[in-house]
């Protein structure tokens, strides 16, 4: 059962923080509003406070659930479990612990692969899926142009066990600031949010957990490919790009998704919820409010009619 609400300074009004046990870890979770659940999954180097400027807009109609993911912020610094499949199970267990039988799921950056896998595994649980500024690994077609010169430099740096945390301990603020400036096209982010991020990623153990996401990428990539090879994404899905990902994620999803819309927010950096929150809300609000599609007709036996097969990949 969730513990009693915790109250901490320097957070927006109307937000309750709880510590919730899910899939064997304790997650620090920000809760706001009432109504159908909307689950928000952040990336690196973020915490739940990535969503600071969109929480009020969503909480007027929805119960917003924004955890610090496993190993980040005030959540358990777990030894392992940073692959997308385990993170999807964390999200599923969190919704169950909070008594939610369904949710719209929104993921950005490292939160996108677990959001995708959760929707693939549990279309009965995920009403709608929104994914932003990430790739679904490197094994699915569609991101060839983005990956033409290889993955971004920090992927390799973070992937070497023990290296990045050894080099960066004591220099965390400057490192985090680089990502925040770059991810906002040089404009920077709210100082209080910036300070929260720096605090969350300071210390060798916090850095180890953050970089474990990158060290688990080979496993995550295989999980994503297996899901794509054996099923379809049947829930209504929206892919949102900015700089630098653009439409690469949308192109990866296009062969897999039954109901997909794609958007690119111009003049927007990678950290969309902090850099262009009003424009993000302008996309989220009508998508979340739209009627869900009518279920596919079923055969006389009661089994769903098979979906068209995708061309095989070689």
C-alpha cells in the first residue's frame, strides 16, 4: 500500500508526493488532480519535475501520476532492472498500487521505450500512448537518417561500466547544465527545476543508476524488437518530435501502429515539457480528450479478426 503523503519544499502547489512500492522498488511519485489517470515517464537527466509546467494544465481534468523512475530522484537506487521491459513492469505495478485500471501513458527520452512496451503488452491498461524525443532502439527501421553518423556521443560514454560516474563525480552540475542548455536550444530551464535535477544526479551512486539505463540498452533493444516482431501497437498513439529527433520516432512507429498521429514542434529543444510546455499542452489536450476508436470487429467464434501482416524485415 502507498505510504502517507510526504511534503517537501520547493514544489508546485496542489501536488502530493507519495512513496509507492511497485515491482520491488519504492518510487517517489507526484500526484495531482482527479479523473482518468495520466502516467508521465521522464528521461535523463530528469525527475518528475520535468513535468512542472504541464501538470496544472493536465490536472484540471485528469489524475496525473508522475514518478521518479527507478534509480532516479528520490526513488530506490536499485542495483539492476534498468532495461525497458522491467521499467514497463514498474509502471504497470505503480498503476495497480494506485488503484488505476487504465491510464494514458506519456513518455519522453528514456521514458519512451518502457511506455511503448507497456502499451504493446497491456493494451487493456493503456488507453492512449504519447511518446516524445526518443528512438525505439536501433534495431527498428525508420531512424537511419538520425543514426547516419552513429548514436549521440554520450551514449558510448555512459555505456562503459564505472567510467562516467568516476569521471563526473564532483562535476555533476556542469554536466547536467550542458544537457539542459542543449535540450532547450540554449535558453536554459527554470532555476528551481535545474537545481532539483542537479541534486538528483549528484554523487557516484546516483550517476551509476542514471547510466545503467544506457548500459541496459542492448537488452532494451532486443525487447523492443521482439515486441515489434510479434505484435502490433493497437492503442491510439501520438509521436511528438522536436530537436534533434524530429520525425525519426514517428517513422519507427508507422509500420507498427494501427492509430498513429505525428507532430514536430518547431523551434523547440529536446526537453519539450520545459521548453515549450504550452505548445505541448496544445497537442496533448485534444488527443487525450478524443473518443477512443471502435474495437475491431470480431469473428463468429469470438476471436478478433487478424490484423494485416507487416512486411518482414531482413
